[in-house]
C-alpha cells in the first residue's frame, strides 16, 4: 500500500491507500506546528506506524501534502506562514525516507488536493482543471493536459493572490487579492464590517441560510469574486472544469448559486461553459492526492 499524509496548520491526516487509491484506513492527529518541522513530521510518522500496525500492510511509499510553498523536486519546504515554527527549509522527504526506508514525495497541499480529485474524486478523467481551495486562505492549482502543472517556481495556479478584486489589504501584504473576498477569514471580516458582529465564517453561513441579508450579500460577493477568477483562468488557459474545496465550500448551497449566476452573466470568451463542481473526496482529498503522487512516481520508477 501507499500512505498519503496531509499536514495542515492544526491537524494532520494520514490515509493508507490500496493500489487503486481506495482508503483502507485513516487517522487524524493534532499538528504540533509550534514545536517545529521535526515534531510535525514525527507526528505524521507515528500515525503512519499506527495504521500499518492495524492493517499489517507492506508500505511501498509515502506522499506528503503540506501547507506553504514547496520544492516538490527536492522535497523541502521553501516558504511557510508564521503559524509553523522551523518549517521553512525543512527537508520533509529526507526525514520520512530515513524513518521508514521507503521513497517519499512532497507536494503543496493544494496541488495534492487537485491530484486527489483528479485521480479519484469529482474531476476524475478531466484533462483541463482549475482547483481552488477556500479555507482560511485561498489556494489554487492547475491540471493541464491530464497532468499537474506547477510552473518553474512551484507557484502556478495560485489564484488566491492575484490582484484585481478591490483594494482591501491581504494577509500576504498585497492588496485586492481574491483571498480578501473569498476566504473564510475574509467572509467573517466582511460580515463584521457590515454588521459589527464578530462571527466565524461557519456562523456567517448559518446566518445566511437563516435568511440574514447581510450574510447572504457577503456570500454573493465571494461567489462573484470566485467566478471572476474562473473567467480569468478560462480566458488564459481554456480550462473546462473547476473543482472547489476547503471549509468555505462546505456551504456550497450558498456559494455555488452565486458563482453560477456570475458565470452565466459573463460566460467565458471561448463560448463554452465551464463546469464548477464541489470537491468529491472531502477531508481525504489532500491525503489521497499525496498517495496518488507516490503511486505515480513508484510506477514510473518500476517501468523505467
């Protein structure tokens, strides 16, 4: 079997996958982000060990999806938020390989999310896909001609940090980025500006579902911004499909219709509609995608 590891800011999820990427067993543990890179990988390794003990499986390889900008070729974290101590510069794959004695591979978490959805989720079989994750921030990734495209610097598809979405300050230091309207943090902040109430994005969604007009307006703005980002990408790369995940996407009944309305009002320049789908794998997407990367690399190595 192969293992997929999703190292997030608060939780680490490990999935043990059969060769067809069916999740045989999974385990979620807290991420010791404040304790440093070695502790974070150590927690993931402990979880892998527990799963192997429960399933008595032979491990062939490990894929890791991690938050931050990563160098997938060397298996190192390049840039990480200040939520993580001693994470930037950490050699993830070297640590995993040394501990487990099997090949390991590293992806950015949003790239891993897309790999998972393309391999076994909502966009399985699709050739041209934009993935967006709407969580605390906004991430993006590209699947072009049936393969992940990460660009020369590993930053292709980072739709959350392109300008042109107003003038609000972004957490990255820029202004007017998609993240200022469509992230969970932004939804809570925009609602607070309108009402003076301090609610979480989940609570804003509940208020919108209950008919709160200010909450509905915030989600309408978020959906329109997501649609604009989709149109930009479709105009540049002619993507045919978009898959959206992350915590905000769980309120798809609120977000989806606003996205569709905006796309209908201004369709792509190609004249062909873009399909927009919610993620199909839920919380397993990143771990399954990381496992898919490991499976692909191991298969290629065997064929070579």
